[in-house]
């Protein structure tokens, strides 16, 4: 119960699915959980369940829409007013949209929620993670990253969509691309953080019965997700690797690695292209308006 006592864990998207189970697992170990959610009501409902199930009432709910960079910046400011340390950041929130949509800030939604948001959230919290070291960053990617492609001239799939009009009914290629970018971000981040006491690892949770796909904007995708339910593992099982990376002593010094089923694994070959990782990093910083003198590393 007390293994994670005194540890503060931020988990994005922890009102549902894998994130909620990760929150339960870490709350059971005594951690303080900061649930980062986009909807107060859903967050409070999940918080009540987590507290009831674990007997740990150090569970906070904070609001942030990961698709909006303004919301992330605001959240980070509020977080720093409430907390003076951060031991574990789990970038878990994710969503898949099968229709091409852009946010009010002009970013394609799959790209914004699954890649750009976690990049900026990490940037905004990094000073605290560094001052709290040893600390851990855990990025939840997907096995679908292997289908992804990183085109630096078309990161948000605008040209691709204009040419092909292709957005699959069952899932969006833009989701796979963003999950690949998240993986590449993790590897570059880990290199830049060497010696800081902050580790950065990525994981693939496996095919899991959650709400993912439910709000994808496509009935076909939703029905497909329902049909495959019997083949999916439980959300509790899906959260095991997140919990392991957040809490196990076995991985305390490991960084820049990919994990599945609590084991280190090799990710898709494209994810290891260091030159592309660096160029993606620079391009992302400039998209976020981060001047090089503000660069996180
Ligand atoms: N399920 C799988 O088979 C599978 C496989 C590989 C990878 N993953 C990854 O695992 C992670 C967890 O997903 P899940 O399967 O547990 O799905 P889920 O049940 O749908 O949970 C996703 C969480 O992300 C939150 N979220 C979505 N958009 C957000 C936004 N704009 N701002 C803030 N929070 C947002 C959701 O909040 P709301 O409840 O408000 O929508 C929810 O709490 C995701 O990164 C997903 O890509 C899942």
C-alpha cells in the first residue's frame, strides 16, 4: 500500500479505460494522483470510484483539454500553484478521430491530442520533474505506430487528405502517425534528459476494452470496436505496463525504451531514426512557438 507514498503522479485521461486503471493501481500503492481530465463531471465520477475502491483519498481532479495548447498552458500554471513537485507524468490521454477536423487553434485533432498536447504538457512540467528527480515520464503510444509515417512537410496530413480524401472508417491514419511521433519524441527526450535523473519511456498497452473509438466520429468505427470486444484484454490488464513503469524499481534507471506487457520491446524500425527525431523535435518546437532560448533542453 505504501510503495508510492509521497509520490505525486499526474495521469492524463484518467477518468476512463487504461488511465483510470493506472490511477487505481497507483492509488492502491499510496500515491497522490492528479487526474487530468477534460470534463469535470466525468472526472469527479471517476474520482469517487477510485477513492472508494482504493481507500486513498489523495486523488485530485484537474481540468485540461489536451487538444488545446492554451488549456495545457493554463493547466500547468494551476498545477504549479497547487503542487511543488512531480514524480511521475503519464501522458495517457488519447483519442482517435476518423473525420478530419481541426481545433479552434488550427491543429488537426489526432495530431493535437495524441502528440502535440503531450509534447507541450511535458515541456510545461519539465522544470518540476527535474527539480523532483528521480522522476519518470511515461508516454502511452500504440502498436499502430508501426503503420505511421512522419512527413515533416505534412505533419497534420493536410496535403495527404487533399490528395486522397482518405480517412479510414475504422481508424484514422493520422492517429497512427501521431502515435509514431509520440514514440520518436520519447526517444529524443530521453537522450536530451540523460544525466538529469528524469527518465522517459514509451509503452504499447495492447488491444484493450476501453472507450477508445467510441467518439471517433464514425459509426463504423464504433461498431467495429464493439464487435472486437471479446478479443480485447481488460482495462486493468491494459494498465499494468503503465503502473509498472511508474512504480517498479526494476526500471528506475531505464530510459529511452519501449515496453509492452511489462517487458522491454523493440518498437517499429522507423521510430529509431535519430535524424528524423531531431528534425521532428525542432519542427514541433517551432509550431508551438517555443523559441530556441526557451527550448526545454
Ligand atoms: N484501447 C486500446 O486498445 C489501446 C491500444 C493502444 C493504445 N491505446 C492508448 O491508450 C491510451 C488510453 O486510452 P484508452 O484505451 O483507455 O481509451 P479511453 O477509455 O477512451 O480513455 C482515453 C482518455 O483520454 C481522454 N481524452 C481524450 N481526448 C482528450 C482531450 N482532448 N483532453 C483530455 N483528455 C482527453 C478521455 O477523456 P473523455 O472520457 O473525456 O473522452 C479518456 O479519459 C490512449 O493514449 C490510447 O491511444 C489504447
